[in-house]
C-alpha cells in the first residue's frame, strides 16, 4: 500500500502497488481528489520531466549567463 498527499489539492490517496513495479518499474497513482495520474516512482528512467519557462524567464537567465561568462573571461585573463 502506498499513501501520497497531492501537492495540488492536499488530498491523500492510498493505493495498492505491485512490489515488483515499485522495485524495478514505473508507478503512477491516480489522485482521488483531482483525478490526475501522478508519477510517484520511476526506477526504469522512462519519464523525463521538462520544465517549461516563459520567454521573459528565458531572457532573464540568458542575460545572467552572459554576465557570468564575461566575468569568467576577465578572471581567465589574469
């Protein structure tokens, strides 16, 4: 049995899980409060989580990255 709390709704869900899937596979649990399938275990590495950023967040990170690379270049010249 696995019990998990949903980060979105705060609801708790308890489900039976195959021990072999828990140890060697990928386990999804459907939340009782929001009905979404949540990935709770991925031993096989099948699921890759990607974080999408807005254009403004991306431009902010590119600007801070260029500032860092410029300071690294000036340190390298010393």
